[in-house]
C-alpha cells in the first residue's frame, strides 16, 4: 500500500513540477525576448509610427524637447563647414550690375509683396558698394532683394525635409535609405538617435520677416565688415571655425564671427543655430505651439524669445520688431521660390 501511495505522490509531484516549468517558460520567454531585442538590436530604427505620430501631432499639449546630447559646432555644422572649404571663386558683382540683373529679370519687391513669388536669384557675395548707396530706401531694397531668395530657399529645404519626416512617421517600417537619411538629420539637428519628437520640433522654418530683420540688424543692412569680408549675415560666433575677430572684443573673449564661403551658407548656419542651440529652446517651443494651433509662424511672437541672441537682451527684441514693422517685412512670410530656368541661370 505504501509503495502504491509513493507512486501516486511521485506522479503528482512530477506533474506539478512539469506544470510549473511550462508556466514559467511562457511567462519568462516574452521578457527575455524583449530584453534581447533592446540589447542586441539597438541600432535598428523601430518605427512605432502610430504612437509617435499621435504623440507628435497631439493638439492638446506642447511636446517638449528631450534632453539633448551636447554637440559642438563641428558636429552640428559639419556639412556647412565642408562646403566652406570650396575652392570655387564666387564673383562679386557691383551694385549697378546687380541692379541691372534685377531689372532684366523683372525682380521687384512690390510685385513680390502681392504675388508672394520670388525670383530664384542666388547672389553669393554682397557688393562692396552697398555701403555707398546714400539713399536709405534704395540700400534696404537692394539688401532685401539679395537675401530674400536665399532665406526662402533654405526654408524650402527644411519644409521638404519636414514633409519627408512626416511621411516616415506615418509608415510601419522604413527602407535603408530612409534610415540613413534619419541618421543624417539626427546629427544635423543634434538630437539623440530615434528621438523623432525632438527632431520634429527642431526641423522647422523661421519666418522670413524675422530672418531678414536679424540680417539687417546684424549687418547694418549689409554694410558691416563681417558681412562684406566674411559673408556673415547673422553675426554667428565661432570658437573653432574660421572667423573674423571683432575689433572691440572684450579682453579674455576669444570668440570670432564665423566666416562663410557664400551668403547662402550663412543663412543655412543661422537656421541651424536657431533650430539647435539651447538658448533658443523657448523659441522652438513657441513655434510648436503655433503649429499645434494651426496658426502661422508669427515673427513678433517668436522674436520675443531671442533675448539671448545679443547682449542687449530685450532691447534687441524691440529693435527687431521695429525693423519688421517699419519695413513691412511680414509681407514676405508667405513668399515661395519660383522654379529656376536656364535663361535665368545664364544671367547669374
């Protein structure tokens, strides 16, 4: 009888042990697979598109930027610094030559204010004679005509990139080309790998009116030494790149004003600066708020967050607002670049 009871007990014990092992396996296996996926497949971009898109496009709250890995200017501006090494000598036209070109292609600001269409004219260098134009209105008009197409062009590039980002966000999986493109943009915008929300916040335009106003303020409408010798439209500082030393720099300050191969690169670096530097985080937050409310990007609203751009702080903001208002620069905020033509390219 005892032998029989022992057999029953052993059978029941083995059954319970087997059941525990089976249950444990099905409980532990998913956890193990999840850990393995995170640790051994971390380089692959996982596109949880629906969740990310819902979070990114949430209309009820502002998505905050994540804590960003600090990047130096060589990393953030690597593509711009590479183009800065170009050995192509750009032609510096005179003011009369540029004016003749504008007339030949029928490029005038009155028409642009109405049609919102800009001629795709790329002037690489400011004319030295611009500072000799005594008529203030004519000097401002010349300056705006030169920088307007450059700003619209760079904003257009960002708009196209932003559209591509939204396409990627809305897909369940991405191609190798799309993943490589994302890796490039993470680097350019100084965000962590796979941080799509922060990338979406940073990859956005700056109102044309605000960009023109800052260029006008920083260069004295194109007459400053930095603008004429270094193609620096926005007075961007550098500690490691090629630059011009300010004549009245305080003792102990070793920064320079960054030099650029062309005016176009100066505009690109300016947009990258506002879209990545921690000093302008509130500007990006305000811009995201406007986007979420389906409102246009307002240069007056965004300019209030540029107190750290210059040492004069709030006074600098007031100057920008006056430049925008007095020169009706908001007329250019909706401007779009006309397609280039062979005839136009042959003239430039």
